[in-house]
C-alpha cells in the first residue's frame, strides 16, 4: 500500500470510530430521556470515555430540568378561603311543597 492509501484507510477508520461513538451516545441519551441532539458533543475516544461523558451529561441535564421545574412551582400550596358573604337567596317563583 502506498502512503496515500494508508492515510485514506486511517481516515476511514477514524470516521467509523466517530460514527460508532456518536451512535453509542445517542442510544444512551434516548434511554435516559435526553434529546439525542447532544450526541455529537458527547462522543469520546472510546466506549468508556463516551459512557462517562454521557453519564455526567445526563445527570447534569436531569438536575437542571428538576431545578427549573421546582423554581417555577409555588413554595406553598394554594389556600382555600371561605366565601366572604353568605349566598344570596334565590329570587323568583319557588316551588311549593
């Protein structure tokens, strides 16, 4: 093989490795309920690195979502207040008993 062919082979291997790691990250993200759009950012050099990155990201993502929801919810539940005035009597014709 020539030097050019070896370089092309190495490039193809690198592209395949990157694709496999991206697919692995997508699978983990989908399983965790996180958008798979983040997979290219989390693909690592090997399986262990990709798993570590996606695990850390998923935990941080879920924490951010939970904190955001808690921030928007009221701290105390709403209180029921009794009506301020007695109900008004009905007007009009009433049925005789």
